[in-house]
């Protein structure tokens, strides 16, 4: 199969630099997702890997060979586009099997492979239809099937689920992951959907303004984000950032926000005092509604099935707590909350980088 490497890759359109010094190594058989907001450069990176965009500087290597000047066909990649790119005069079966016919594979083998993929994607009743007779979601499934049937060395996916309904989108994540496990094909996936990225990937590369902000496992980028940007991009609802200062007082040591002191272990306080101006990051699951703590009022309750997210108004502004089940709290209700000191994050206010200190977790 294929190891894919990007070394010092830049992409410029005239004077506009859209990708800057991109370095990324995707191991053989690994599933890596490029995750970022719209316009961050993730699709441009994917297009350069595919050979659809030229590299302005740097190298792209596959299996150790520089492929900058090779065509997409020579790179042996299969790409699923966001906009389908189906042949309008061909049936679903013909679209899925088209690349196999180009390779002069036998008709019986083509029919077998197309039938298998069509069953997997619930396209069997549609094999005789033209793309114009399909919904947007059905067309996207055909495009996915066309890539699947080739069994290439590298799969490239450009937001392939964006036009599917919610239930099918969740199912397709599982199917793509199962396909990857079965074939063991190197896969690079582009999305702006963090839940999608975290659920299907071996590793995630968070892209910010054409740069790789962080690469890590889903757990690593959630628990140990390298920057404020990653911490806010990963997690729903977003992490809350509190502006305050580290203090050591007679009444306790910790991080003070207004008149509220969040107690912290003294070794952690000592380590943080030398770091300058800080922001405190708190995820919803680490905000605990209790009968003793900081006074607050319920602003909004958002039930999401197995849990509810409760937005609290307090002296420091707003903070969100995750509570199990369907919460019975009501807007305007007075409550109290504490934060779990073992799972807090601290960010340098000037640089936005997360501060790594001994005893932080």
C-alpha cells in the first residue's frame, strides 16, 4: 500500500499563500482526517496530494517516491468529490464500474464488484438509473461507490457526506471505517465536522489558515490540544475560556476570576505563576452542578438525549455544564457549580498556546 508524506509544502495563487509549510506523514494503511473550518486550505492540501493542484514548493512523496510531477492516475489514488463528478449519460452501475472497464477487468468481475458495493450503499434498486434521476444524497453514494470499487492504494475523500441525511451520514461513517479496516488502504479524509473526524480517524490533522496546527489521535487533540484554536474547534459545545489570574492567598491558591477563586493544587499554582497572563479553559463535562460552590443562574437548558447541556450565568459570564440525562433544571433557576481541577487547561493569552506544566492533569 502507500505511505503519503508532505514535506514543507506551500501553495500560492499569485501573491496569495493558501498553504504554508505543510508537513504531514500518513502511515501505510492509516486513516487520517484533515479537519478545519471552511476556507482553511484542507481541500487544497487534498487536491495537491491527488495531483489536481500543483505544489508551489516542497515535496509530496508516496511510498518514498516524489510524485509532484505525476498525474492522479500514476499516483494510484481514488478521490470522492464533494460535488459528485458523475458521468450524466451513464447509469449508476456504469458510473461505479467505469474505472474497472478502463482497466479491462472482466465483465463478470465488474458485475460482482459493482453488486457488492451497491448492496453496501443501498444502491441496488438504483443501478439502472441515470444521475439526473437520483437525489443529491444518492449521487454522493454513487461517487463513494466508484472510489470503493477500484480498491486503490490511497483513498482521498473531500467531505463526501455533506449531502447525506443525518442517519445515513452516521451509518456511512461506520461503513467507511469498516471498508478501511477490510482493505487496509491508506485513507485521507477532509471534513469540517469534528464529530465525523473524531469518530472515524486514526489521527486528525487540525488545519488553521493553511497550516497544520496539530496532528494527533482523537483523544490527544481533545484532551491535550496544543493551542486555544484547537481547544475551541474540538468539542461541542465549545470549551469555555475564563479570563483571570493565578493567585496565592491566605484563603487559598488557585485561579481567580473576579471575586471567584477556583482552587488548584499548590504545585500547579507555583508552576503557572511564571507563565504570564493566562486564560483558563473548562470543558462542559468538567463543570459540576452541586449544592456547594459558585453561585449561578440557569440561562438555557439544551437536552441532547443521553445528556443535557446547561448554560449558566455567573459573575465571570457564561459557562456550560454537561449533566446526565434529561435535566429538570429550568431557565432562571438558582444553582451552584464547581470545576474539576484535574482536567483544566491553561493558555497563554498572547500566543494562544496551551501551557504544559507538571501536575496539570
